[in-house]
C-alpha cells in the first residue's frame, strides 16, 4: 500500500479522492481496474481497445452519463468514454471477461481478448494464485484472502458491486472515482506514485447535489475508508488516507506487530502474558520462533485490529468495531476489567473470553494510547477517558485533595463504563488524538492546540513553564488547564510523548521538543531541559535543526532519544545511544553538543537504496523500528529479551559499524 503523506505534492487534494455515495467507478490508468483498498492493488486488465475515444491530456478515462445497464454489464452497454492509451470504447465498454468480442463489442471498438485479456489471466491482469477468494463479494481488501484485492464497479446504474480479484503485477497506479447519483457524476483520475499524486484530472456531467465525499480524519469509517482514528497521521495503524497500514510497536522488553489486514503478533519477554499466547514463554530468541511459527493473537470471532499500543508488560488493540481489548500485566487495572488479574498468561483468556473494555453506554473508541501503567482513549464523541494508575494525575480526573493517596481506575468492580469519569481537559474543544508518555499525556484538539497533564517534576514535559503536576486537582483542570504555547500563530499537526519529553510537528512542518534533555533528546545542541521554567516555550523554543531544507513527517520518542522520518524519506535519530538505539553504528549520544544536529547528524543506514515510510520506538526502552519502502520492517537497539525478533538473545544491533545497512535483517513476521 502506498501512503500519501500530507507533505507530498497536491496533498491538499486528498479529500477529493474519497468515495462518495455507494456506487464507485474504477476505470483506467492504462486501461486497468484497480482496488479500492490499496494503492498498489488491482485486478483485471481487460478491455483495451485499439482506438478508444475522447482521451484527456493525462491519458485517463473521460466520462459520460452512465447507461442503465452500467459498466461491465453483460451486454457491455455502458457509455463510459475511452482511454487515450487505447482504453474502453464508448460504444462497447469493457466486458466482464476482459473485452472479448462476444461480451464487449467488436474487437476494433470494444477491445479484443488479445488486447485486454481474460479476467484473472496472467497476461491480462495477473493470476488468481494469490488466494481462493476470487469472485467473492467484499467491502475492502481485508475481506479477500492471500494477495487478492477488492474491486468496486458499477453494476446496474446505481448499485455498486465489489468482488475479490487477483492482484495484478502492473505499475502502482490507481483510479479514484466519485459517483454522485444516477443523474450525473464527477470522476477524478489519479496516478498514485511513490512521490504522491503526480496528476489529477476531473470531468463532470450533470449535477452533484446532495452528495458528500467521505472525510478522512473525522473519526467515522465511511465508504472507501478501512479505518478512521480521527487523525491524519501515518505510523499508527491507520494511514493519513484512512487505509489500514502495517505497524510495529516496541515496548521496553517486548514488541507487537499488526498486519495491514489486522492480524497481531507479539514477541520478546512474556512473564506477564503480554504476548497474549496463553502462556509465559518468551518468543523470538531462538531460531524458528518467528514468521509462520509465531501465531497471531486471538482477538475474538471475526475481529481484527486497526491499531495496537504497548505499555510496560501489557498491550491493547483497537478493533475494527471500535472496541478495545487489553492483555498482559494488570496490577493497576490498566486492562480495564475491574480487577487486577493478568490476562493472556493462561489458556482460554484471549479471543471471545477476553471482554472488550466498557467505555460507557453507546461509547466506542476512535484511538488509544498507552502510558507505562495506564491507557487513554479518544471516544467517538471526541472526549477522552483514561484508566489504570493515577499516582501523578495521569488520568486527569482531578482528585479534590491533591495530597490523598493515588487512586487507580479499572482495578475494582464498578469503576469502568459510565462510572469512569472523562478526563477534565475542557468543555469547548474536540479531542483528535492522545499521546502518552510514561507518566504524562497530551491531547491534540481539532483546532490544533495541545494540553498536557500528569507528572512534571523538574523536567517540564508538560510544556507549561513550571514544574507543577496537573491532573490530580480539579481546580487546575478543565478550562483552567492551559494550552501549550508552541509559537506565535503556530498550530500542531501531530504530537508524540516519551518518558519525560514531548515533541510536536507544527503547521509549518517544523519540529519542536520540550521536557527532559539529559542525553540531548530535544535536539537543541545542549543538555538543558525545556518547558519547566518561564520563558522557555513559545517563540523562545527553537525548532530542531534536521538539515538544510529538511523537515519531519513523522516522529517517534524512545526512553531518552528521538527519531524522525524526514521529507526525503530518510531517518535521523538523536539522544541516548548507549544501546545503539540511534542506529548509527556506535554508542555516542547525539544532540547534546553544538554541531551535533543539522547536516552533521548522519542518517540511519537501513540498506542499499532503501527509504523509510514510518518509525516507532519504545517510549520506556531502547528499541527502534522502521518501515521501509519495501513494506518490510527492521528493528535495532536493545535485545535483552529477544525483542528484535532475530532468533538470538542479548545480541543487540546498532552499536557496531557492521550492525546496520544491508547487514540488519528484516523482521520475519509471517504476515
């Protein structure tokens, strides 16, 4: 799947590629039909005529009113215009069998089987070797097996049909279409390339009244979207275009991965059942324990994950029905089950036996984030609820006595559901996402402002110009909880939290970080913390220098280090490097001295010709991971508990000159 980042050319057109209504038209970049679910998907390549009519400057299909029998009907009577490259003929159309004369008109007008090929053939559109679901109905690629993909097409003028077809081996190019009812249409044609939308053409016929394209980022999964977590960020399981994406999420001593089809696998330490396998056996430290040998977690009948987060010895999954399930360690009620019993360390504790967390009557989750021993969720009404440990105000529920003992939520019966208080973050703003550190959290609102709460001792990770904890005293919360000052006229696009530091990407694509800075994790050329004293935030807080002309498109925070994916698809890391978590082939910290940053900071070498799509890191540990342009993942750093998944224990990667590049193996996930 090709991710379209907001920084790519024509990124402002992303909403124009959402699918309106029920009927979807998929036609032609070089005469191919392509999958809705993935940018590199596709099915058959039939119907290429020798002289298709009415081509446009981009070689895309022109559009006329749809005939009563629709595109690809038995008689081939649709009136979709031809393709400049020899595409569908206006008077014949592409038949279901690939444009044979019997179904799609004569060869000169509608395309012969020699030009278009039969559906599913290796010549015309790839074989059906990828799976046994060809011809089955589907909603997205996730409903198809193997490498098969879901193809939508107009069936009879208004109704849309979608069936699984074999993935082709053609170029990464897809057609985006919006069908606005039977009386007229608007169709957008785009080629999706690694550099983003290379071209976009729109032709219209008739009116488009009473129709609306689905909006990615509104928290509602609409036609054409596989997920919608309320945010427009990649690297969290739901891409910036609301398509499911693979994800690797390291914790301090174990790692979980999610496939683009929602399967979850975990490896590493398992003393608390955090791997969800019904036992306490470590995995990943011996040959033959990864890949197909590593079983996916049972999340319940028919359920799949859309996001996964990890805490200290526990993990949670946001499921496709917007419910949340957690497993592993539960000493503070972080699993949200009203007790302190671990889940996942004994047989028959997962699957349908593991209850979804009760978030309140009618409430579901848009996104989740895990701190060390608690969890926060943005709900479908754009409020926030948190449960687990509350020793430093991490749950933001405002104990009236700031000196009373810590009170957990979720460890006793009757504390969840409607009885679980919402976080007191204000009454006038809508939450978009929550970022969780170890003992503090921050919320990003729809207006681009940020509020933070939790521990703040001497480090300023809340970014409020003081060292006062927020969250355990009600008068300091709600509308009285200040927003973080990030600079005059600036707003926040995304936020990430580590153990004791916090970073944001702003609307001008600059990166700013505050909080602890013992190892140079703020990337400011010194080791002085920021955010805990007056005059350190806002315009006084310098942006991180990532190199001449470079800016960050994604950020991950480890224990005391930071990594950023840059706009040229390279990766840079700085801060604590004692265990090689920066991936620079040594153990020297970066970012704490003058001249450490900018053009002087090396890029992480992940292999010859490789580029980076996303980065993740263990917020309480020293494991880093990156998704490559090949869709493979690589991990480096600490390996005390086999969390790198390399079949060995204690042999970390990243601290030696020979550890990285082509010498660093890709993860064998078996997805």
